[in-house]
C-alpha cells in the first residue's frame, strides 16, 4: 500500500490564515525523528552511497514490512545526509539524481506490489512507495491500489493495532489522492474505535488540521483539545495549542483563543531555541505573539492587553505583546490604534526602561499615519516624561544614552515647529513656546554638534518675543562660547541690536538705562576686537559713540568718532560725516569752540545734502558766536564785539548772524560806544526790516539815547516801540508807552509828560494800578503848572478809578483814591472853617451847615475807602467840624439890644444847641482815638487825643507825672 503524508509545514512568508492551515510537522517528519541523532554518522555519505543503501535494503530482510521500513528510512537518511554535504556545490545534480533514484525505486517497488501475493509484503512495499511518492512525478503515483489494499486489510484483520495503523495509512492514501473527506473519515474511525492506540494522537491532530482546513473550526478545536489533554509531553502539544487558539479565533471566541495562545507562550517562554532566529520554537513563539495581537485587535486592543496581564500576572514577554499588537495595527494601517497601544505600555509601566522605546514607537505610528497634530503632542509628552526635568531622567541615568538622541531630536522638532508657527503669526507672545523648547534642548546633555546653531535660534526667538534682555545674553553666549560656529559674528552683532531694543524701552529707569548702555558699549568693544573685519564694525563704532553720548561721556564719544574718521580703509562718506559731526558737536558741548569750528570746517568739506550743509554752516556760525560769548564772559569786550561781527563775515546767511550783530551793537551800547552801535543797528534794520529783532532796535536806541542823556529822543523811541507792538504784544506796548512817559519826566518837560500820560490813559485804562499812577502823575504835573482845574479833574478821576476797579483795586489804588478824596474834601473844610456865625444867626448857620454837609460827605467817602492813613484824618476832620460848629455857635455874634438877663438866656440857648454837636464831636474823636487798640496811631489819632483833652479835660487832659531819681547804688 502507499502511505501518503497529509500535513505540510506552514509556507514561509504566507499570511497568518495560510500559516494557520498547516500543522507545521508532517508525518514524514515524525517518521524521521527517531534517527535524526544518527545524521552525524553519515556526514561523508555521497549520492552513490545512498543509492547503494536503497538497493541493499530490499535484500537484507525476508520480512517485507521490515525490509520496506528499513529501506525507506535508510534511503531518507542517506539522501538527507548527502544533500547536506554537497548542497552548495552540486545542488542541481543532486536533485536530478534524487529524482532518478526515487523513480527507479518507486517503479521497482510498485512492480513487486503487483507481482507478490503476500499481503504483509504488499503493505511494506506500499509503505515504502508512499514515502518515495512525494518526490516522484505525480502521474507515476498510483494511490488506487494502496487504498484498496488498506481497505482489504481492514476487512481481513481484527487486530486493533493493525486496524488502527490501517486506518491511519488509509487516511494518508486518501489525502494524497486528493479525497480529503474520506481521509478525515478514516481518521474519525481511528480515534473513535481506537482512541488509545499509538496512532490516535497523530490522527486526532491530523483530524484537527483537516477540519480546520475545511473551516469546521468548532470540531477542529475539539480535536486539538483532545491532543492538548494528552499532556504537555506529546509532540503535537504546542502545535495543538497554536491551532486550538486559531480555531477559537476563527469562531470569534477571542478570549478562549487568548487563553490557548498565552498557554503556548508560557510553555515556550524561556526555551533555549528562542534565541535561534531559524528555530521552529522561535518561529512559533513569534507567530503566536502575532496572532495574539490579532485577537486583541478584535477586543478592546491595548486596554484588553492591560486588563489581561492585570488579571493573570506579569510576563517577561509582556512588552512583546504590546509591541506585537502595535505592529499588527500598523500592518492594518490603524495608526492611531497602534500609537495608543504603544502609549498604553508607557501608561502601565511609566518607569520601565523600555518606556522611551514605546513612546518612540507611538510617535513613529503617528508619523506613518500622517497625523502631524498628534505627532507633536506625543513628542511633547516624550520630552515631559523623559526630559531633564522628569523623574525618569533622574532615576535612569544608566539608560539616558539610549534615548537622549531621540529626546533632543523631538525637542528640536517641537522648537522648529513652534518657531514656524510664531513666524506665521508674527505675534511676539507666540515666540515664547519655541524659546522654551530651544532652551530645553540646550539644557539637555550632552552638548550637540549643532549647539551653537540652536543657541543662535534660541536667541533669535527671544528677540522676536521682545524679551530683549534675555536675547542679549543668548546672542553673546552664541558669539563667544562657540568659536567654531560659523555665524558667531552674526550673533555678536545681533546682541548689539538687542541691546538697542532694550534701550528703546521707555519704562527703563535712568539708572537701568545707564547700566544697559555701559554693557552695550563693552559688548561693542568686544565685538570690534573679536571680529575686526566684520563689515558692521564702522557702524558699531558709530553706535558706540551714540551710547557714550547718551551716558554723557562726550570725551569718550569724541575719541570713538576720532577712531572712526581715521579708520583705514576710510569709511563711507556718511560715516565720515557722522564722525566729524560727533567731534564738532562734542567739542562744542565741551566748550572747545575753536576746535569745534575746525571740525565743522572738516565736516563741511564732505559731500552732503544741501539741507545738511545749511545746518552745519549754521552750527559753524554758532561756534564762532560762542567764542564771542566766551570773550564777552572773560571781559574782553572788544574781542567779543569783533567776533560777533565775524559770524556774519564767515557765514553771511547764518540765522545767528542777526543775534551776533545785535549782540555786538548791545556791547557797544553797554560800553558807551553809541557811535559804534548806531551804524550796526541801522545796518541791521536795513538788512532785516521784517525781523522781530528790528522791532527792538528802538529799545536799543532808546537805551543809547538814555545813556547819552537824550531823554526826549529815548522817549520818542519808546513811543515807537509802543506803537509797533500795539495789537501784537499789548503788554510790551503798554510798558513801552509808560516808560516813554517816565522818560519824558526825566527830560523835565511837563507838557510833553502830560501829553504822554494822557495818551497812556486813553490807550490803557487798565491795569488799574498804572491807571491810578498816571492820574496821580497828571495831578502833580497840573499842580506844578498851576492848572488847578485839571488838577481837580484828575483827582476826581482817581476816585472814579478806585470805584470802577472795585475788588480789583490794590492798596495803592485805594491809597491814591483816599488821597484824592481827602484832597478834594479839604476846600470845603477850609470854607466851613472860614464861615463866621453872625447875625442873623439862622442865615449864617445855614450857610455853614450846608458847607459842613458837603465836607462831611467828602470825608465820609474818604473813610469808606478804608485807608487807615486817610480814614483817621477824615474821622478827625469830621469830629473837628462838629467841635468847631459847637464852638462857633457859642462864640457866635449876639443879637443887638439884649439886656444882661436876655443875653444870659440867649447864651444858655446857644450852649444847649451846641451841646449835641459837641457830644457828636466827642463820640467821633473817641472812636478815632480808640484806633490805638488796633495799633493805629498817626498824627490824626494824636490830634484826636488833643481835641478830646480840650473837650473832656478830666478824662483826657492827664499827663504822666515824672519824678527825678538818682541812679546810684549805695
């Protein structure tokens, strides 16, 4: 009979489904297993030796079965050994010889099968032919005879072992003939009838394989389960576990599948052959991990993995399960699931030494899946978990070197990404993120080859974030700590730019700004020394000078500018202009005006725009002007005047020329050199008729005239000034006209003075104090010329001015008003005093009281003004009028013809009538005298006391008694 192998090993490189359909171990493999250890004895066997063995095997034994097995085994051994020895050199020839040998043996064996009548011999020969058949061309194999013979054997024997073997071989024959259904039925019969036979184990496994191939996974699982129940020691145990798991998987029973797979993994874990990549154990272990991953993909993925190990305990290969699951997801292009799987391991074992690897796998998964929005957060998480600030970094110094390259790469990626985002937005605040990442990179050891470049970027983003102080430090670190960095000079110059930005901060206190300028100057000097050939050195010298000027270091700025203008090759015309202007302006500020004049001359020799040239010519003129001022301050007036005039000679168009010539004229005037001043002033007036200074020439001339004693001429110039400034500068006009009046007073020409004062009052009714003074002066002038009418007029105007001023009247205005009122009241008082009371008394008394009322009103007006000096006088005059009236009444003329009694009665009547007036006088005089309590004691108060002494002698006519004494101490 022909024995046909039924199970082929899993094809290398096939899909998991294909691999699951093969058992991996064939029956032929099992038959050769007994003599594998003997292969070492046949190392030198040749193809010819193998052929001889085949021939001898058929003749050694009379027993056909033993002869057939021996021949088959020896032939396999010889062929295998020969193949291994000569594979490399004669592989093609060996394959041809093997086929020829197998065909020859196969034909001879089948010929014997057809000619022998011995059943046992036929079985042995068919078994031998079955082992040779796979290498013989298919058309030369005849399975029908073998099948019929196995069936005949089953019909003619009741021996359990023979029947079990017959079922087994019949199944192989059916399988090789392609009738898998009957092959499986034969195996079904074997395991059901003879479950404990030596063939049952393999038969059950082969049943499972067939059922699995037919898709009958439920019964396949039962067959594999039977194999597994027969113990771990059986040779199909591992494969049965593997295929049982696959059967569950195919049925969708993923949890039982995982149970089988993990049982197999536990069995294989630690096996010595796992280190051999070509071993069956290694392959099975890896395949099982892969299918385990497949099973988990049908559950909750990584979460299921976590839960499984949480329930069943940790395993050495646990990281491999997470890794394999992730790889399965990647193969399915489920990139997000893969990333979450790798991350799950890190979540469960954050402190594992494998954590950085799994975090990297997560990032790779996002990258492969094209998820940039997830890649960056994952990288950020990587940095947070494993970076220099993390606990992981501190606890695992021994493995930093394994992942620090990835760590720094991720940091740099994050920095560059956020850098690009910030550049797109342009918002300073957005540069804070890349700055943090660049700093993280720089702080992470070891120092990288690109450390200088990254430090430069860090400085750039700090600058863009407007964190200028920090950027200064980083630019300088880049420039001077990384000498091999190609852009070091650029960084050094950028530091100076950042310094300038710091100084532009208006919130800096003066002390802070000074400190920053000092630091910038030092950095600039270091820049020039370190990178002297840098094209920006001339500009840096310029900026350094600017900073020195800002610090008030004018000598330093002048020195720096001197270096700039003397630099070789010569700097640009613009920088030369700056340098000479700094020297000129600096020397000017240092009061070195002759040097400044020289520097301005050098500066004006350079090319420049017309507007700049005009500016510097003006400064040249000013430097000459300052020399004149210096001469003037030193008392050399002649040199000063001459230098003032040199301004116009050197720079005729200079704006300062006007001042210079004006000052020269002023010096002449002050020196009493009016003759020298006049032509200068006249020339000035002719040259600048519309210039505001021309309007002051009359003032200068007025001074000159005044100095010469020509007050009338001076007054005339002042009047011109007043007229010129009327409506432009009214205050100046008013003062000029007032001064003109005063100047006329000095000329002692009253008529002219009156005219100017009257003009003043007409044009300037205010301020009231000057108005009152002018009116008072007119009172005096008219009094001096004997014009009493105008004198009275201006006295009355003084009073009117006071009343009009109201609350705006100052003390002087009030005093003048009181003076005027008192002066105006005096004539009535004198008239009152001069009126004598005669007969008829009624008429003369009426006349006198009428005048008295007018005088009282005038004096009351004086008192109301409130000027103490005139108020006491008015009060005294009022009291005096009452006293005089009383006195005059008593002393009045008596009517004629009165006898003595009538005269006495008449006198008593007069006294009665005079008494109220006297009492009134006493009250007023007492009130006036009592002002002494207010610290007022002038002549009028004193006179009041005198009058009271006469009126009330008992009270007021008391005198201090003075006794002599001798100032001698005995």
